[in-house]
């Protein structure tokens, strides 16, 4: 078994702390949107937490790049993480910081081999639903022609958009809101495809297991049949030798 590299050890050690920071970021991002009339110091603290957590993830990317044996290969193999680090520097908006951290968190989550596909898809669905609702509420609330004014409206809209139902009772009117709608619709279709493929793969695996078991049983039956035939041939040969008069009486044992 190969000895783990410095990059592997760093990723194992930082995985849980970075996931905890992602949860902290989610709380700090959601609180000002859910309660925009919160005390000013609390809103400032949430803003600082948002940037602090992003800096932690950006620093993690820098350390992983430094520890990588082939840095160009690491950059080419992690385009989403690089985009997430650079994006807020181009246009430091709250929505862009949300997308950036989600990209970085997803990049690190995929490093955990114990996360199964079903759990990962469920987490993606929940994350998209919650953050999509919060993001659209942030950009739509307060607009005179908007139809999404409360968190309940935003969650309902996000759910119907992700499932591609689209009742049409609520729809974003701003440019950012429509971009979010496009992202949620595409993500919902992709996740639905992953779920469908996962279920189909499970059924196929079950059928293959049944076929493999049937093949093993058939092979065992054939092996037993050949063994019985061999034993019958040996018994027939022994009987033939016993009945042969030229063989003479059986010799006594010494």
C-alpha cells in the first residue's frame, strides 16, 4: 500500500473543519436575508464571517496547490475550485461569494470516499433548495413588481423550479433572479438524471447479482454431475474387475 502524500494528509485533516466552516457560512449568509432588520453589529459580523470563510477556502486551495507534486495537473484537475477563488475578486457580490463557497465545498466533499452517491445527491438537492430560495429572496425582495416577498414564497418557488413543475404563480423579475432560475432548472434536471441513473444502476446490479448467482449454481450443478459420473465410472470399473474370472480370487491382505 502506497504511503499517503503530504497533500493526502492535509486533505484528511482539513476536511471536517472546512465542512464546519461551510455550515457556519450558510448560517451567516442566511441570517441577514431571513431577518434583514437584525441589529447592525450582527449583520456586520455575518458579512465578516462570509469573507473569512471564503478566505479559509481560498487558503486551503493555495496550500493544496503548494503541496501538489504536479501543480499544473492540479490546476487543470480542479477548475471549479480555481474559478471559485478568482470569482469574488472580479465582482465581490454576496451572490457570487455564495456560488464560490458552494463550488469549493463541493470540490472538497467529493474527496471524501465514504460519501455515497445517494447521500451526495440528497445533500445537493437540499443545498440547492435552501440557497436558491435565499438567493432569489435577496435579489427579489423589495422590488415593486416582484411576486416573491417572503421566505415561504422563495422556498415554494425554488421547489417548483427545481422539480421543473413551474406553476407560474411566482417568477423572478430581476436579471439575477432569472439567472438563478436557469441554474435551478438545469440543476434540477441534472439531479433528476443522477437519481434516475442511480436507481437504474441499482436494479441492473441486482439483476447481475442474480445472474451471477444463477451461473454459479449452474456451474456447481455441472461440477457435481461430472463428479457423480466419474464415481459411477470408477464403481463400474471396480465391479468389472471383481466379476472378471481371469482376475482370480482376491488376494489376502498381508
